[in-house]
C-alpha cells in the first residue's frame, strides 16, 4: 500500500514536472515568436524607410537636374546678351568712327 502511494506521488511529481516543462517550452516558443514578429516589423519599417529615402534621393536628383538645366539656359542667355552687346558696341564704334571720318573730310 505504501509503495503504491509512493508510486502515485512519484507519478504525480513527474506529471507536474512534465507539465512545468511543457509550460516553459510554450513560453519559450511564444517569446521566440514574439521576437521574430518584432524583427519582421523592424525589417519592414527599415525597408519602408529605405524606400522613402530612395524616393527623396530621386526627387533631389530630379530637382538638381532641373536647376542645372535652368542654370545652363541662363548661362546661354547671358552669353547671347553679351554677344549682342558686343555687336551693338562694335556698331556704335563703327558709327562713331565713320562720323569722325566724315567730320575730318
């Protein structure tokens, strides 16, 4: 009778230990799943951040190209104005020279 009771106690203890082990394993698995979920969320956030940064870089490149184009057009306009100014200066000088030549005659 005593042996049966000891066996029962031993069996109950083993069952309690097994149940505790299962609970620990379940808790560990849950922690791993939570950590994996958090890693996935962080990775998705980093990917989204990288896409936003790349879009911003792309927009900046487009803006820089537009500014460069505008600067080149402005530079071309300045050169054209300078060329026309030089033509006008030569024409004015030629007119003055011909007027002097006319005066000297």
